[in-house]
C-alpha cells in the first residue's frame, strides 16, 4: 500500500518537486520496458517488491536494496541503487520517481530506469543479481551522453587534464572497498574545477567492475572537450561535470590507491601480454595450494568470484553425502542437496575418481563454468579439491532435470507454453556458448537429463564435463567420441567430426523429446519397424501427419497445434545430414523467437543411427557401406551417386 500511495501522489504532482533536498537531479535519463505482458498477479508482486525495497532503504539506512516476491508462480525480482553521495532521504526521493516511471510498464514483465542519482530494475528472473548484464533478449543496456557546451579554455590542455583525471577515476574505482569514487580536480591554467564520480553495482566483483570502468572511460573520453559527460550501464555509472553535483567534503582520496601505478606501466603491459600464461599458472598453483588449505573457504576470487570450500564442511552440509540428500547420479559422479552459508541451498556434485579422466573432467568443468555466465547456463558457486575428493558447488535447481517432467514421475505436468520457454532457453544458452562468449565452446552432451529447471521452470544447461573449446579458424575438429548415444550426431559418433553443429543435432533431439514426451532411445513398439524417436518423427512428417507426434497429455488449441508442428519441423531441420544442411543454433533461435517458417529450406531425410548395434545398412541388409565412405557423405562431400541410408 505504501508504494501505491506514493505513486498516487507522484502522478498528481511534478516529479521534480519530490526531492527531499535541493540540488538533487532526479531527471529520467533512460528507461526501457521489455518482455511479454504480465499477469495481474505479477503486477501485484512487482508492487510488493518495490514496497519492500523502499522500506529497506529507509529502515536499514542504506543506498542499495533488493527484494523479491514469488507468490502465485509469478516471480518478481528487483534491485535499486543510489549514488553514494546522497542521503537516505534523497535516495528514497529518487527511488519514488523511478517507480513512477516503471509503473507505466503495464505490458512488460521486466524493466529498468536510469536516473542521474539512482537506477531501479525488476525482472521475472534473478540472474541479474550476480550478473547485472543479464537480459531476456541479450540486448546491451549501455548508454552515454555528452553535454552540449564545449570548454572556453585551451582545448588541448583541458582535454589532456580531464583525460588524466578520468583515467585515475577508472583505475581507482575497482580498487576501493565499495567500488565507488568521488573526486574533484583543478585543471588547466584557466582554473576550472571538474567533479567526477564512478560507481559499480554493489554485488559484483572488482574484475567485472574494472571491465565496465574501462568502457565508461572510453565513452567519456569521446565527450571531451565538452564540460560534461555521463555513462550508464547496469554494471557501472560514471559522470564528470564542471557543475558541482556533490559536496566538496564528500570526496574520496585516491592518491594512495593510485600510488605506484604510473611507475609500473611496462610491467602492466607485460602482464597483459602474458595474461593467458599467468591464468594457467594460477590454476595449477591453486591445485597445490588447496592441499595446504585449512580454513573452510578462501576469500580469494581467483576463478571469477567462485569460492573454495573445505571438503569436511561440504561433507557435513550433505549429511555425509547421504542417500536422502542425493539429487541425481551421472556417469562421473553424484549430486547432493546441501545447505551452506546461512541457509543457502546449493547442489554439490561429487566426482568419482577412478582414473585420470575424472580429474580431467573436474578441472575442465571448473575452468569452463567459472568463466561463463548466462541466465540459461547453470552457475558455478564454488569447488573443493582435496586429494581424490573433487566437488563442485552449483546453484540449486528445485525442479530438477527436464527428463522428470517428460517421462518421469512428473510426466504431463508441463503445458505447451512452459515447454516452448524451455526450448527457447536451451537455444539461448547454446547460442551464448557458440557465439557470445569470447571463445566458442561446444557442450557435446546436450540431453534432457542435462537440462535443469528453476523454480519457475526456466531452463539451465548443466554438466560441462565433456565441453571443449573450438578453434575459431577451423570449421570442425576430429576427436574421439564422448557423449550419449541417441543424442549425438552421426558424423561425431562414427567419424569423430566435432563442430557446433553437433550441439545443433542434440538440441533437435531434445526438442523432439519435449514435444513428444518420449525418450529418444525408446522404440515405437506400435509399429513393426520398432522405430526410434527421430525416425518415427520423420516418417510422420513425410506423411504430413506429424500432429500425431505430439504428447497426448498436452491439451492444445488450434493456434498452439500449428505452433508445435512448426517447432517439429525446426527440430527435424536441426537433425539433418550432411552437416551443412543444419542451421547454427543462432539461426534456430531466430526461427523460434520470430515464429519463422523454414522458408525455402527443404528438409532432407536424417541419418538414423540404431544405437543397439550401430549397423550401417543401405536400402536392404544385402548392401553395406564402409565407415570412411559414410564419413564423406555425412560431411557433405559429393561422390557422384546417391544412396538412401538406414544406419
């Protein structure tokens, strides 16, 4: 009710007079509404989170607050942060103006607003708490603006002086305890005074802050020789101006923070050049260091903010890895539910060490997922390595794995909208691995049991033990097959040919499982041919009756039926051979999001791999083809003749 009353007052008055003190600028710089139309319950939950944040700002006397409301299945997560030079009352005044703007987003389940003195954001997911750049559409939230007044002093001298000042602000901010700097500097012989601040989101680590500050510096530098500039992002904010916007007694001395920086430029450049080697040495040293570590966990964040846990603490948190706490069992270990760090529920993955392979899997998974952050990829929270005891601490997914809802105990409980959102989430996670991370990563083991579901049934790709980097200058690499038969692409199983299209194929199989509610390796006993899922889907599609492929537990209207049949066609497109016929996951994502049809693409018959014997048959049992020749066909190399293959 508090927020609703505040909103009513704001709508009846000029927002600029809602400030509790003078000289506080609550001008709306930028705001954005996105997502789909929310329910009335979502709106109520959103209002309650804003009510709670406002209460916390006032009662706890803080400038940063978060809140959430998960009631009725409509999850809302929100955060607000004010500039550190404000009083609490000024912060709340800015918050009220921000809420009056966000309340206008009546057709969106996610939105943010940037004001000069604060920013406020709400979403239907909580990933942005730890990764402020997380968005539904992957769009950037960066914004910069420059004043329209140029200095009347010496341009060259002014530009150089302010540039050096902004450079100092950039370097100092990530090194402060609260990731915030406010400073004043006299520049040029014209005796100009420049005010500058920089502030990073309160819940990120210094490394992420430093990256954002480098971008902010580059953008503000472009404003010179103008007397004012601003940079906005979910991660950080920076501003400079000749007009005072905070008091002179609110500055922070950065002299000691910057001491020695200028004298070590050569070493810094050398360190940057050798950064990859240094990270490798840090990781190797970490393995040896853990054997000597006695404390429960280290405060170091040498792997992107993840924590190093003590084995005995995790053993206690899982009740000695008891059956009652077990969440699942995989090829390389078991997963347990645990409660750590003041009642935080997590999942602990215990790897079984029977060979050097398991240790390699562990090191691979730690190195990969400690650096990859996306709302559709399972987040690594920490690890433990003591002798042969290798543990990963992962975010807990209360709804478990997708397969439980397709053919397990909860079969038939997912409606079509939930299944479609899961398909979309998997595509977004894979697209990030393939194209949006700084190096291409191929998962190699996409399957329904490796797709975990959050409390609101958002999909997260898990189990990166088999993932590997892919060289950017190569279309594919040849390697030994590891993965799961039934989900793995035929060219990879038979020939060891690995490319991102292997993940595309596996994704197509998972889509078929989601739509049919059947396991890909289960045979269709209703037909004499005992077809596996992909073959069954293809034959129904050939006869234009693939409507029969849809899970009978789904009660669909006509519009939904048409949508599902289109998704079946996209899944079959993903499973085509040769490899060149398959789209990339990014192309699939566009088809899914935009509701595109296949257009001029013609579907070709997939290569069917019969898992029980992996025989290669052509036309009839009397004909056969060698594996090397088959590999050429699967790669798309024309041999001058055509064959219909049943593999």
